[in-house]
């Protein structure tokens, strides 16, 4: 395991919170601690965490805390929660900085999942330490024009598929979005696939899940809710 030293560069963190419930994907409903990293390589117009990257609306210095790897590990180990979710932003932009954190937590018996947009290739060292990658490639309808050429990164997706540790979770606002999901799934042999309704209110989430359910089942995919929205609407840090 890489030793945690004071020389390790700080991790740029937007917020840490929990224990709470993982709201999305295969671990939905499980108790989890969240470490939300700052910064992103994309700029999705409907992003629900713009305070991690959008300098035009937020002073990122005010929304960024610098944690040493050791202090992040200490915060996690203060809690008995088995599942730790590293989210963002795009956490893989700081993969060298979080590697010692992931390695230490895995060695301590915690299950570490990383949520990524799938446009950054994880290192072999990180792949070896992580329990799972929850990968959410962005469909064209949810991406900015600026990101048109970089929202899909074939090399990164190939690495994630090959890792055997990735699940692919697509945000969809309706059945029409599933065609593009299907194209990506076929082109990059993505599996397993989860579809998640876009929305930040419980009313919209339930409505879109009802619209998507049959079409998702027909394609052999899985459907996830956004449990935190059903429970707490768009409250931050839940
Ligand atoms: S990839 Fe995720 S965090 Fe980054 S801008 Fe898009 S929605 Fe926001």
C-alpha cells in the first residue's frame, strides 16, 4: 500500500457527507459515506453539482476544501460504514491524489466505489484497488456543445469494460433517449447497463421511471431510481 505521507498533494474536495443512503445504481439503498471531489472535465448544462466546476457561477476557492490523503482516510474511518462512494465532479481527474486514499480504505476493509463520467481513463493501479466504477457516459442531449468531442472517450470506456468492475449508468429523460444508449452499449460492449431517470424532484423521478420501465426491461437492462431525490428532493449533502 502506498504510505500516506504529508508530501502527498492535497485532494480537492467539494464536500464530504454521510452516513447516508446511496441513491443510485446497483448499491442503491445501502448505507454509504460520500466524498465529492471538486473539478470536472465536462460542463453539462443540467449538472446537479455545478459548484464542483462552474467558475462562471461559483467561486471554486470557496467551494473547495483541501484534504490530505491521511485526513480523508481518517474521516472515513471515524464511521463504521462499509461503503465509501467517491463522486464529483469527475474524480478521475485527481486519480493520483486519491489513489493512496482508495488503497488505504480498501486495505481497511471498506468497499470503495468511484462514480465517473467515463471520459477519463483510470490507471491500472487504481483499477486494482477500487471495488467498482459507476460509469455515467453523457448522452448528447445532456452534454454541452463544447464537450461534443470528448464526452465519449473510447479508450477510457474500453479500460473500464476490461476492468470487469464497471457498471454503466445512463441518465435518460424519456424512452427516446434509449436509442442513443443502445448505440453506445453496442459500440463499446457496455455491460451491465442501468438507466436512471433525469430529474431533481420526486414527482419527475417517479413519472419518468414509469415511462422508462417497460422499455428498459425489454432491452434487458436495469432501472435505478434516485432514492435521495425521492426521500429528500434536491437537498444537498444527502
Ligand atoms: S460530468 Fe457530471 S459532474 Fe461533470 S458537468 Fe457533467 S453532470 Fe456535472
